[in-house]
C-alpha cells in the first residue's frame, strides 16, 4: 500500500487480539477512536500523508463482523482496507492461531505498512506471536515497534501515545510533548471556567508548571552532559594525555552545580557532583596541588557519607563512599600522614567487603576488593617495612582481579589492573630478595601492557606504564650488580620518557618520571664507570621544580654521589642532606620509587636498591 492508498484506507488501523484479551482490546479501541490529534500537528506532512484530526475509524476484530457468514473473507477485506496493524501481545496471543494468521495476512497485503505491538502481559519472548517476531521465511528475526502497557514499563498513557505515533507516522517525543502541553492547557481551562475567582492563581500555576517542566528538561540535559564529561570524554582525554583539557572540563561541570541550590538537588545529581569532585581531586593530585585536591575530596566525602546514611544498604552508595575513603586516604598518604591513610584505606576495604558480601559474582565489587588489598599492601611495603605482609596483600589483590577478568575477559581496565598487580607483587618479591620471581612478575606485567598497547596504540597511558616497567627491569639489574645491562636499557627509556613528558608539559608526574629515570640512568652510568656522562642528568634537577619531596631528596643524593665519584664536593647537595638527615634516616622505603634513603644517607653513597613500583 503506497502513501496515497494508505491515506485513503477505510480504517486507520486494525486491532488484532486473542479472545481472552477482549476487555483490553475494547478499551484500546475506544481510546484510539476517541483520541484527538493535537491541533498543531493536524495537517503535518508525515511518511503516511498529512496527519488527520482523529484516528477513527479503527477496526476491532471479532465484533464488527461477528454475525457475518464468511468471517475470513470479511477479515481479509478489513485487513486490506487498514493502514496499520496493532497486535495485542500476551501469552494468550501466542496461543491464538487466529492472531498469527492476521499478522501474516496483513504483512502479505501491506509489506510497507507498520505492524505495532501492544505488550500487556508477559515478556516479549513469550508474548509476541512467532509471526510478529520472524519474517515469512520463519528464520529472519524482526524487531517489531512495541508499546509496553505494563505498569513497570511504559505505562498506559505513554504506550498509547507510542501506538498513535506509529499509526500516524509522527515522532513519539513530539507527540508526547504536544499531548502534555494540551493536557496542561485543558486542566488550566477547566480550572478557569469552574473557578473564575482564582483566574490569576490558575494562570500563574500553569506558567509555573511549564517553567518547572522546562527547568527539569534543561537540568536533565545538563546532567546528561556532566555524565558524558565524567565517563566517555574523561576516558578519551586520559588516553591521549591531555590533563589540562580535563581540568577545564571538570571546572565547567562544577559551574553547573554552583548555579544550583544543593539542598534541592535530587540524589542522582548529588552523586554525580561527588563523582565530579573525585575526578577533580584526582587531576589536582597529578598536578601536585594536594591542598586543593584534599578540599575537593573532603567535600565529595561529606556528600557520599550523607547519601549512604540515608540508604546504608544501597550498593551504589556504598561504592561511592568507598571512592571517597580511598581518595582522601591517598592524599593523606601523599602528605606523609601514614596513620590517616591507613585508617581511610581500612574503611575503604570494609566497604569493599560489604559489596562483595552482597554479590560475590559481581566483577566490579571483586575489583574493589582487589584495590583495597593493593592499597594496604602499598602501606606495608613502602611505609611499614613489612615486605612479607605486602606480598600476601598483592597476591590477594591479583587473585581478585583474575576472578573479575573471568567474568569480563575483554575489559581493558581489568587487564590494566592485573598488569599493575604483577608490578606490585614484583616490588614485594624484590624487597624480599626474590630476584627471579620479581623479574618473572615484571615479564607478566610487560606482556599484558604490550597486548593492551597493541589493541589501543593511541592510548599513551600504556606507553607510560611500560616506561615504569623498563625502569623496574633496570633496577633489578642494578641491584644484582649488572650496571651495564641496566645502563643500556635506561638510555632508551630516558629518551622515551622525554617524548611522553612533552605531550603534556603541565603534568607534574610525567616530568618527575622523566627526571627520576634520568637519575637512575646517572646511577647506572656511574656504576658502569662512566661518571662523567652522568653530570647533565644530575644537573637537570636544578631546573626542575617539583612538589614531590621524594624527587627533591633523590636529586640531592644523586648530586652528592656524582661529586663523590668525581672526587669533589657538592655543597648545596650536602647542605640539603644534612638539613634533612633526621627525616631521611627514617625512610627505609620511599613512597614513589622505593629508595632506601636511610642507607644512602648513612653511607653517603647511592641509594640502596630495595624494590620499586617503577612509576
């Protein structure tokens, strides 16, 4: 049936249903024929011709021709004269041979006309007749246009409008909007007619309702944009190393919330705001702005804890509070507040355990449990001089990550966490003097990172992680008395680190990583008998401003060592070491690169190797 023939059809639509669903069929027929198309849409060109003022007449099977002698012929005529077919879908419809035949006949007569499903009971797989789900060949699957009348789905009003839109060839959103506007106008008109004395109030109320609806629409659009910024856009910017753009995006999103009264924001908006503050705190930490990061993360924690108090068993809110505990603990760790960091990370571990207890098969909760173990392992290794406990924690974390990977084998984030787990395990093995085990763990990490890089060659994160892995291999060689092998590996790694840092000059961690790799290269050159060529690498410290205390400590030690190897004295480096000797003498395993500053200061030589994470 072409558009012209369809527009002149005897019936706008044919309703097909099982006898057991006759009550619904009768009500649907009455609603369709009684519906008046919104005036602004009447005459609107559609793919089925100009939109009419009403849908009548609608043919309802098994009533209009119930007394006919040849029912099949009458039904065929009605189907031939209908512009659309509406199938009332339920388990009873599946059992009805009559409904299936009507679908087949309509599709045969009008292959280009719409067939619409009105789901009233059951799930689609057991409520849609086979003729509706498959083409005439019985093999090719078809996904019919469906209006779900079930209360938990579209509901009756929206489902009805979906059917009307399908019959008329109009967009559902436009019809819903026009219908809602008309209903508001109708309510307003009735109110004005019945209560003339409240005319002013009625008009004000109508305007307020419309304004509120518009405000809600705009808020929903803004919230959707914020969600995109926090997920897809953020992941893409991290992948290409554009931290400064991420900061601008975060600030723009925060301005959205600054213009609103937080007391009146719904819970989902408050949750997104907390997620945004987590992201901003993470980025400011990378810039070295720890005070700013702590303020943002503390505010996020205040919000997530209040939301959790309202619904203490909600997994989504338990997870959000866990992120707050982790990040606040992390900033405390970066500031050297070990007790505060441990307290926060133990609370995070407890929240992760609650999530896992609720659903041990959820890979996301399994990952949270792994992260919690890894955090506490870091404290044990780098701050509590307990490599054995750290090794057990890192092994437990790796086990959690592997379980999650079995559920989501193609998830890049999980694979990256497994690679990171091998790195931390290698650190603890190295600290215990298990060199072969440490190297084997690093080989596993490198294998996973190279595979990830092959899948996503534009993602610079993998290239940066591989720099850390190369540094770790070199440090194992240094610790085992193989300075030449370490030097050869670090020469190339230092060049690669320079290229990575140039991608995002504002990223303090990349600059620190390049400097640290250069200092370890200087160590390797000195140990390999090339102390003269170590000078430029150490001198780079003088032009590098870092908020990382460990970087400054390392620079001073490297400068002192270079002077010692050349038979001279670096007064500035010696002064720095003397001023900080008490603090450094207590640092057996530094946080960033795992340097034994205590031994280095005591011997006034290079830092002793005790394992690292290579980052």
